[in-house]
């Protein structure tokens, strides 16, 4: 029988106008130190993006989200942060920012199947 692994996750949010503090969920990052696991996925709906009247170009936001994904995956072509160990990358990715891409507070849970947990949370929180 598999043992539950402790995990932490945060929702990635788009904050089109930081001063208004309005946001919509566009991604999820989940990490487990014990399992040496990190996964980040995003879903940036062009229609919803247009409705939020974001002043930043859609393609620029999509490019930034891809950079976050590559950092999470440890792609060395994305600089020194991507070369950090998994817990450090997670902390960097979930650090408080005042930009249009932010993360929620970090939440914890336990799971024997991290990919299934990620898929469930992504569906519930993002899609």
C-alpha cells in the first residue's frame, strides 16, 4: 500500500489591474518535497482574457507563463532559478509579487497519487 505524500500547491492568478485586486485563476503549481515532485500547468483563455480588459498583451502573458513552466520543470536554459532544487523553485514560483501574474496562498494536503490530485485540483480551480 502506497503511503500518503505531503504536498503543497498554489493557484496561479492573472491580475489584469493590480490596483483593483481583481483576478481569475489561470494555473496551478503542486509540489512534494518527499516525492521530489513539481508540476505546473496553465490555461489562459483568450476570450476571458479579453473580457478582463488587461492592458498587457496576451502573447506576453502566455510567454511569461511558459517561462514559469520551464522554471518549474528545471529547464537549465531558463537561468539560475531553473537550476535550483525543487523546493527552492517552488518557493520562488510562489513568492508574493505585485505583477499581473500572482499566486494564491500556499495550501497543503496529502495524496498517494500526486498526478491525479494535480488533475483534480486543476479542474476544480482553473478550468
